[in-house]
């Protein structure tokens, strides 16, 4: 997979683990899954508020759920003192082929491992770039 990950090749080859996050891409399959696994109320929410939307919006909604889990995954890794690099710079179609993912679309991968002080993403090499707090948080 490293060889189909653009400029991320080295990061993947040097990582301890690579976790690939994929979104379900088959709405019928998703609906069968929730019918079988979720309480009636949750299925009702989907049917009332999500299902009537166009297919592209339903798929975007499904993908948002996976990005929510990325936030938690990164914090959880940090709390275990494991460094992580989330990477959207991957060839999604090639990942799908390699992993033989039927009905799922790979969105991004996260390389995990102990810190490499020479990694190009380290703050010592690449300074953090942050907007001022008052630009991003509005107190009302
Ligand atoms: C969704 C997402 C995709 C990213 N894709 C890549 C990537 O393909 N390659 C990479 O080196 N960094 C990528 N990054 C950036 C780094 O993994 C990491 O977030 C950054 O180095 C740490 O800086 P920050 O604290 O400003 O996020 C991505 C970050 C996010 C949130």
C-alpha cells in the first residue's frame, strides 16, 4: 500500500501499523446492517431524516461518521503515547483493490508507531500553523 500512497510512502514503510478507515458505500447494504443491529429509534431517525436525501448526500453523511471516529482515534493514540499520522494522500481506488473491499470506500489511512524525531511532520521541523483563538471560537 505504501507504493500507492504518493509522498506518504516512507511514512507507511516506517510505521509499526497502518489502519485504513473506510466508509460503507452501498446504501442498501448499510440499511440492512442497521435494520439488523440498531434499535428501532435509531433506524427511525435514519429513515426520517437521512434516507429522503439524494444519494450523494447520504454517502457524504456516511463518510462524516468515519471522520468523527478519526478524531477520537488520534486522541486515544496520543493518550497511549503512540504517534499517528492521518493521511488522505492515498490512492483510494488502489487501496480498495488491494484490500478487496466490496461495498466500502477507503477514505484515509493512519500510520502508527513510536516517534521518529526526523519525521517531516514533527513540530521541530514543520512549525504548527494555527489561526488565533478568537478567529475560530466565538463566545456568545
Ligand atoms: C484528514 C487529514 C489528512 C491528512 N493527510 C496527510 C497526508 O496525506 N500526509 C501527511 O504527511 N500529513 C497529512 N495530514 C497532516 C498530518 O497527519 C498531521 O495532522 C500534521 O502533521 C500535524 O499537524 P497539525 O497538528 O497541524 O494537524 C493530514 C491531516 C488530516 C487531519
